[in-house]
């Protein structure tokens, strides 16, 4: 399949396919890198928020311990009264919208819970959150070890549903109590989700921009390739035109040389022979007046006359001397007169640029086109009685019109795909196109035929 493609398309594919593959790989790598960077940023953002929350919790717990320290460490207050005072102090301490302090003993029995007083006195050691975590046990364990953080799910007072919470707990070992406080971190989760959405949008935008760059680059390279191909095609066409032009000029020069050789060489020899025969005929009549020897010489003279006329015709067809010596008008008038004499068809010739010569290559092309057109009329337009031949110069164009009133024909018969199409019309078109002009043929059955040639000067 690829082998059937033109070389230009193969070269374009060899250029574009690696480019598209490279840009696609870059786009995928860029997208992957953007995702990785976005995930890193989200994780860093989350860690920073968690660290800030932990520091905030630690500060709240420090404030709470400072409020109960004098009571807890006093040796002069009875233990029962001291516990009551600590209970009252912690139960009434709040911060923010949902911030409070809670107390459990090391056995898991709730001692104080400002937001859920119904839990007080209950053993919650084996209580599990929605994820199955034994959060009370973990809080007590962290408290016994000198203080620590615990993450779990708990009902948010202002929200009424279980959300993620971060707590910090310390131990009052002398009483066997765990004191804790916490901050709901669902806002962090919302921030992380929002940041992930932004990161996804950024990744999508990166992919979109990369795709646009890829498409633009592909189109630009395709356009450049098209322009280069167009330029190369124009250059090749121009080179081919120049080569053909040189070839046609060479052919015309060769025709001119052969025509002159025929006219000045062979034709002169034949004329000389004819004069010799006339002289011989005269002498033989004088010497042998009673013998009919002149018949043979007369026949030879007639044959020789036909030969001279044929040589002159071939010489004129190859390259009419009138075209070089007197110009296109004289050459076409001579061609028209010969055509009318042979076919009894009237030719009306109109040339509005008789006072100035057209470029030699244009005159040659017009002459050859008229010559071929008249030949076609002679062969195919038997019913023609009148031919109009017109040369018109307008600004920077020269126009040639050849019109006959013959039987005409169906234009589809001269289509390039028609195998019966002759070389004559193709040669006429080539001569016009060689000079960057064009040739059109208008015809229809019983409507005659018109050939129009336009050549830029």
C-alpha cells in the first residue's frame, strides 16, 4: 500500500509521523510529570495543614494543662475535690466552633464529655469508629506514652455526621486519667479535594496546550512542506517549460535550416536541371526536326516541375521564409490563400496588430496552431464554407481566434481520456501552454467550431 504512494507523500509521512510520535511522547511525559508534581504538591499541602493542626492542638492542650496544673499537682487539696475542680474546669473549656476537652480513665470509662454528657460513666474501651478503629484504646495508649496524636472518625457537633478528627491526648498518671482534645479536619479534606481538582484541571490544560502545540506544529510543518512542494513543483514546471521551450526552438531552428537547405540546395539543383532539359529540348528540335524526341523531355519536365513544387511545399511547411522575413501576417495570408485555393473555402483574416511584430516564439506558435487548425478543417469539416481568422492584441495578451462554420462535433470526443483523440490538438495545446497561455475549443454538432488561444506577452 505504501509503495503505491507518490514520493512527495512518502517524504511528508516520513517527516510528520516522527514529529507526531515525538510530540505525543512529550505530551504523555509532560502529562505524567504534571500529575506527579500535582500529587506531590497536594501531599505537601495536606502534610503542612496537618502539621499546623497538630501544633494548634498541642497549644490548646498546653493551655488546658496550665489551667489545671495547680490543682492537679497540689498536695493540699483533697483528691476528690481536686478531680471535681479539674472536671469542672475542662468541661467548661471550649475553643472555636467545635473544640472541647474530654476525659477518660485508663480503663476506658468516660469521665467528662461536654458535647455528649450521656457518655459519662460508660465504658467505651472497645468502642470502634466507622472504620473499625479502637479509638479510645489508642488515645489512652498515646497518653500513657507521654502524649500523642490519633486520627479517627467522630460525630461533628455542628455537622451531625461522622467526619475525620485529629486528637491529642496526655495522661494524668497520678489519677489514671487520659485528657484529650481534637480538631475536625474535614476542612482539610475539602481543601485537598479542591486542590486535586485544580491539579486535574492543570493536567488537562497542560495536555490541551500540548495537543494544540502538536496540532499547530504539524499544520505548520505540513504547510511548509506543501509550500516547499509547491515551490519545487513550480520550479520543476518552469524548468520543464524552459527545456521544452529550448526543444521547440531547437526544432524550429532545425526546421529553418532544413527548409533553407531544401530551398537553396535541392530546389536550385532541380530548377537547374529543368533549365538544362529546356535547353536540350530546344537543341534537339533544331537537330532532329522530324523526330518526336521532345515528348520524353516534356514528360520529364512535368515530373521535375511537380518535384520542385513538392520541395517548395515541404520547405514552406517546415519553416515558411515569409514568417522570418515579413512576419506573421504575411505568412498567415500565404497559408490562407493556399488553403482557399485547395479547398474553395473563404478565409476572412483580421489582424489588429499588423503594424508591430509579436515576439518570435508567439508568432511561431500562432502560425503552427493556425496551420494545424486549417489541416483539421480540411480533414474533418467538409461542410465548412467560411473560416474567420483573427489576431487581437489587448494590453499584455495576444489572442488568436479560428472559427469555421462546419459540422462541428461533440466536445467529449476531445477529452484527454478519449483514446481516439489525435495528436494535433495536443500539440496545439502544448504550444499554448509552453508560453504560459491556454487554448480552448468550443464546438457542438451542426454549430461549427471555434478555437481560442490566449498567450501572455
